[in-house]
C-alpha cells in the first residue's frame, strides 16, 4: 500500500481532533474513519472522500475532483481528488466538510 505521508499529515490537520477518529489501511489507501465510518483516504495519487450520493455532484463540480472508480465501477457517494485538488487548501477543506457532514449522519459501527 502506498500513500503520501505529507498528504496524510495535511488531511489529519484538516480533520482535526475528533472523538471516535481512527486511521485504517484499506482501498489501497490510508483511510480516516469517524466511529468506524470512512471520511476519506489518501493514496500516492490523490485522495478519496465519502461525501454521500446527495452531495456527489457538488463535490465533482470542484476543480480536479471526479467520481470515484474502483475495479471499473463507480462508487456511489465517493469522489476522487486528483493531486492538484489535494494540494489546494480550499478544495480539501470543502471536501472534508462535505465528508464530515455525511459521515456524522451515519450510525457508529
């Protein structure tokens, strides 16, 4: 599994300190979870955010953000952020806010 540790540190700063926050390696990424539900993940080639299906169009309207494709299939409710999107503080902040809003509405695992 390959991910960019510098990018992981930026995402840690974006999310902040939350009760129930954990990290887990999955989907070929280092993923950040809230009460067992995935918020986002970082990979060598960018990021993956769980924004929910209702906000997927808003998220993909951001520059360098598109639908998440895994194994040739679109993952509903997830978006991929290209490296240039991950390098932009405002884009990462918006994606983080969308993902946290969605995940906070899910029951803990």
